[in-house]
């Protein structure tokens, strides 16, 4: 973990800037493809991207509280949600609220379930937001890495470099060690697992 003095404000701006650039890039790609599809262009290829339909699904069960900055990872027919935060906008009266809880949505039933993971060591991950995560499909688990926790006035910042593996079938979460030194603490990073 690093102190606020070690983390500059651009570290907080970078994830938002990357998201904006990604949206601009995707809109530049999808818009011409959609136009080509409507004009009788290719069928069954990238033109399919122009026919994406979004819909709001009703869910039931233990629905997670509203939050941002969490990580939602698909594992089989389940979506695993970890962490996140609720931002406080009145800095004189409150602070941000962070989470380290886990919810699973079964997409075949649209039902949420709150989980209470156990760790063989008794250690659980700290509450955090803006963490990286990926499905480890060979093991049907989810791996989380990094993230942050900071107060509303940005006078206290924690940036994490720890890695956790969660198994939705056994409800176990384990802190994983690096084979070497590993990357420095950071937020807004993503990870990929090559099976």
C-alpha cells in the first residue's frame, strides 16, 4: 500500500480517460459496421455488431446495493461481483463506502445470491474499488488483483498489490503469492489469465 503522497492525481484520472477513449474507439468501429449492415453489407461477420440489442432483465434474490468500481466477471453461466464503492458527494458530511462482498448472479434464473466466502487462513481481502479481475476458466475460479480505497477529500489513499482467487463452487477465497516480485500496487489495471 502507498500513501497519498506517493500517488498522484493522474493515477485517478487515467482509468476514466482510458474508458472514454475505449468508448470513442468502439463507437467509431460499431457505427460504420451498423451502417454497412443496414445498407446490405456483409452478413454474419463483424456486421453483426450493429444488431446488438440491450434489454433490462428483472432479477430477484439478494440484489447487491448500487455501487461503482466493482468487478463483475463471467464464470460459466454465473456473473461474480466483488467489491466496489458508493461515492460521497458532500465531503463535509460523509465519506465513501467501500465493499468487499461477493454476489453471484445465475444468468439462467436471473437470481442473485450473496456469498460469505471463507479463507483457510482466516484472511479476507480488504474493501476496495477499481480492481482488476479475470476468470480462470481451467479452474472455474475468479482472480482479483489490486484496487484502491481513498477518502472523499483524497487525503488518505490505499493502493493494493495483492492477488486473490475465489472459487464460487466451494465459496473459498485464497490470497495468492507471486512466483516473482510481481507488479507494484495500482488501481484501474486489468488482468488476463491464459489457460
